[in-house]
């Protein structure tokens, strides 16, 4: 039985802790804040409650596997999962609207044909077939295995297939997600639908590789799910599973250094000077903070890591407490697309703030009594991707941008401005404070191609005994990816460096 110190109580870190405890190890988690969950938080006021982090769960099989492997109990024993249907309603810049059924190719094709015209559904359906091919080629190396030592194979090879071009009498391979939209979907509304899946992680589709087609495919193939009571309930269930498996949690315990002995990680040092020895250290922190904890850079030029010098995307969120009931049949999720795609993408990649840009806004309206004081009120969450490096301190610019999100919400929530009881704005600075992530940036799922710029650092490090877990490590950001990172780290510790994922 080894002693294992886990830094942070995010979803990936807790997933690793539960699996390691079941394997017989003594696991202690050190969390700088007073609660668990990482970015999976809840804001409560006056009987209203809001998810302030991820609010929907794709690929629930990751957490079903976690619960079965750590106790032979189904996930549904701990949380109430329901499919969101329609999966999303999209409101495009020209006023066109479409509601997409959950996990139904035929339903989606029919809905797009009816809303956007004959042929639109077929083009999207054909795209999903190609996206599945990219998914099949990358699923194992990007989700189910530790990052390959020869990761450059993933970095250089585009898994999204080439498409025959009838007029050119040859095939043409899209290099970016934007090219997929322009060349294959051939409708700005379909292109906006495609690109919204990348924008959700702050990715610019003009430079994001075509392999990002796996993001809409993942939702299409495995459905979109909601956790009753909010996603915070999933974090609670994972935390309770850890406690049941004798994982020790130390809250308000900030790790300020990683102890090294004999050229390997040997424990952690806390802010109060306490040193705890461990045979392995699992760090659920971003690369900048991890380098600071070790006192040196853990990666070299041959390693994979995000470009830390580049402007990072973050999430700008507005929480709305509304008077009046949620109307019957309202969509859980509505995406209100920007009227100026180029301006939004330039703003997102600039690293500066521009409170005049109208972004793509996601409007979440869960039909959940647990999130409202009574049936005569409603809680709504608005969110958009923004440059995390921008100045989002309280002031006129932040207020103007908040107003732009509320303006967009008018297209999804009837009479929203007249219904507002109060509103709360949360900027990347709030997420930085809660999670410790540098500047409150978001991490995207790992993607193939793109020269390796869209991969995340490996779960192992140059310091033996030190492992990375969570959204800033392989296989990247998002709830399912965080859970899978925990499985990979547990496998590497339990089975050793030759671990290649579960079969």
C-alpha cells in the first residue's frame, strides 16, 4: 500500500483518488478552498441556485464506469440523470431557428431540412458520418490511453477524412473546422452550428483542426444529459464515493511545494509549513502552477503543452433570477449565434476586451424545482467565451458586456429584462479564485492534428512519482475528459508505466 498525495479536489483528481483507494492505496487530497468539485460549483441566493461551471454531461459512461469500478454500484444510485430533449435550440443571426432532437440522426436531419431548407439535413448527416470516422481513429489514443511517447503521430496526422469534390474531380481535405463548414456544409447557419461546439471551449474555428468534428459527434452519438439538482450533484456523488473508500480530504490546505528526494516526488509542503510524505503525488493543477510548485519547468521542447504565452479563453457568465414561471416546452439549452462571426472570433483571439462585440451566447433554462424558490420563478444561466487575459474588473465595460448577454437572451427567454429580480456577473477572475487556474482560463478537450498545439501535457512528468490529472492534462478539458484522466493516472500508478488503458 502506497501513500498518495493528491493536489486539488477537482473532478479528475477525485476520480483518480477513488480508483487508487479501491486499489488499496492510502490517499489524501489537499484542496486550497473549502469545498470539492474544482470548476463544478453552485451559486445560491434567495432560494435560487445556479451551476457556475459545466452544466450538461456528455458521455456519462465515463462516470458510470467510475462508480462501477469503485463500488459495483450504478451512477444512477447517486444522481438522477435525464436526457435533454431537444439537445439544443439554435437561434441564428438571420432569425432562423431550429431545435435538434437528442441523439437522433434522422430527427436532426428532418429538423434541419424543415428549418434551413431541403438538403441542409443531408449535408449535416453526411458530415456526422465523417466525424464518426475521425472519432473512431482518435477515441482510443485521445481518451482511453496515456499520451503516446510518439505523440507527434497524433499531432501531424489529420484524422478527419478527405471529401471528394465533384467539380474539381479530386478529394479535398479540410485542415480547420472553419474549412469543414465552408467546403462541406455550405450554409453559414450550419457552419455556425458546427463552430459553436468549438466556441464553447473558447476555440477559434479558423485555426482549430478539422478533428474538432468529434465534439459535435460526441453529443450526437452519446446524447446530452442533465443531472437533477445541477451538475454540482455529480461532484457531490463523486466526493461521497471517495469518502466511502476512505480517501482523506483536507480542505483549506494549500499546497505550496512538491517535496523531492532522490530525484523523484516524495510528498507535498503546505502553506502552514507542514510536510507530508508520499510515494506518489497527483497534481490536479494547471501547468503554470505545477511548475511553480516544483520550482522548475517540467516540460521541455519535446513535450506537449498548451502555449502558455498565448491569450487564454475564459468564461463570462451571467446568472439571472427571474420572476414568472418557465413556459411549457421551453428548451433547456438555447444557443444564440453572433450576428458578426469575424468580430467575435477576432475578439476571442485578441487577448483584449471589447464590450461592444456581440458574442455567441448559450442560454440554460433547466426545468428543475431544486434551482428555484418556487414555481413562480426561474433560474437562468447565460455564458459566452471571452479572452481571460482581458480586464474584466467591475466597471462600465463589464456591465456593458453583461447587457449584451442579456440582450441575446431576449431571443431565448420571452420578456427576460422585465422578469429580472436580480443578476450576478461572473468573470474569468471568479474562476481563477475558485479553481486556482491561471487567469481563469478554460481548457479544451485534446484534439489531434494542429501540430500538437491542441494536445494537453501527458499524465506523467519528467519528475518520477509526479502525475498530472484533470482538464489541464491529457485528455483535456470537459467533464468526461476529466473523469478519464483520473482513470489513466490510476492505471499508471497501479500497473506502472507500461499501462496502455483498459481493454
